[in-house]
C-alpha cells in the first residue's frame, strides 16, 4: 500500500491551473493527465476507482450504499439496498437525504450551529465527514437522523473547536479508520480529545499536491504547502478540491485573505461550480481576487443563526452576489437549515435545502 504519509516531494506547478482560469472542459482533460502522474495518498479505508464521471452511463440515482463495499473492497455486513439511503429518488433531490446519483456524488452541508460540517457521499457508498462543528451531540444527532450507517474517513480542516469538537465522538461512533488533518497541534482540551481519538486511526497529513481517493472522487489538497505557519490555525486550514466534471467543489476551512493570496500566487486555483465559503463568511476572507479565480455558480455558507461574530459578513455576501454566485446558508432559521449538493458528473447539479 502507498505510504499514507507520502507527499509529492515538490509540488509541481500545473500549467492548466495557472491563471487565467481554464474552462471546465479543458480542466477535465488536464485533470486526467494530472492524475496519471499524481502521487496518491491512498487511505486504507478508501476504495479505488476514480473517474471524472465523463464515462458514467446515466444520471439515474443509486443508493450510496448499494455498492455495499467497505473501504477494503470487501462486502459489508448488512450494507445492502437500504442501509444508507434507499436510492428511491430520481435525481431531483427527492426525499432520501443519502441518495446519490449513480455517476455522481453528494455533499451535505450540515446545520450544526456556528461551525462547519460537510458530509461527502460517493456513488459507490464511500463517505467522508469534513469537520464536525462545535458539538459532539449535535453532529451525532444530525448523522444518525440522516440514517448514516457508515463513515469511512474524517477530515479535520484545522484545530479550532468549531471544526473538530465533535470529531472524537464521530470517530468512536462510526469506528472511523482514517483521519486527515493538517498536522498543526493546539494546546486545548478539545484538540487533545480529538487527537487521542484520531491517533487510533490511520492519520494522514496531506500537503499541497497530495491526492486521495474516495470512491469515484479524488480529493486534491491545495493547501497548506509544505510545512505550516506554526501558530495561525486558520491559515493552515486544509483546502480541498473535489468533485467531477460540471460539479467541482472547493472546501476551504477557515482560510482567510492571506491564504487566498498564497493560493493565487501558487497558481493552484481554477474554476469551480460550488464554493464552500471560507470561515463562515467572515470579512477576513473571500476576496474579490479569490472569487475571480474560482468563479463559483453556487456558494454555501455554514454559520450559526444570530452568531456573535456576525457571520456571514455583508461585504462577503455582496462580493458573492456580484460574481453571480447563488448563496445558500445554514443559518436561515432555528430549524435544520442543512443544505445539499447533488451532482451527476455530467454537468448537472442541484444545490438547495436538505429538507
Ligand atoms: Zn471556523
């Protein structure tokens, strides 16, 4: 198996990602070439089988768990037709919150209050939770309510409590086998609890240029570059690009303007379809220059209703609107305002409320 801690020795500058922003079609072709040489950080719990979805046969909906595979490729006990989504809706975002288009994927931006928690589900049933929000009770409640029975991996974008405070409980509840993190520790009880749980799994510390497989998806790590700042946790957030043709999704953690500038200078940004807006829509990030590089059609903001930080910032909302992005928020009401992306990998996607 590939060394899980292996990263590409020098992150090559990908010509196809240098500004100006390439078209999605050009990007898809270039991505295939990129994948031929890319180092793979293959997590043991994740199954192989990447494609850009362009060879998918249809956009019919399949249950995320219909493949019934564990990450090691073995058939799972009891993971059959209805363990993780019934697959009954037909690509219109129907009633089953875990159903996934057959050649695509799904992302659920969970309403967990002031924080972040994004669940990725592939067409073949692999699952990854990116951050947990600030409460173990809330994230477990949300995942169980979804009917989630299997969680292959967890990704902690950075060590702040509003992102990792629920992860130890999630790792234990779902017996998670793989944890991605940025390698930056923090002197807090929350971090210690997270790390103790994560350290019992396969810990993976990706850097820029690393990739990992999640079923039919590739996770491409854009940030941090080698090393980290050593103190600014937001600046060392893992920034991850994933998705497929017509449905590229950029996850940004709590990146701020300095990180966005660094990403721009490194030339690793390109056009995406859906942007998970950084830092809960804080005024500290989502600059116009960054938005012009990633040009999202859809922007999802995870924040708590009436939060004390005034997230999302009005200026950020204006910049997103100015670039033509449709905005979705998890803080609209006191009810569950989780949002979801359903992608077919053939250019079709829907974004909207989960419920
Ligand atoms: Zn945060």
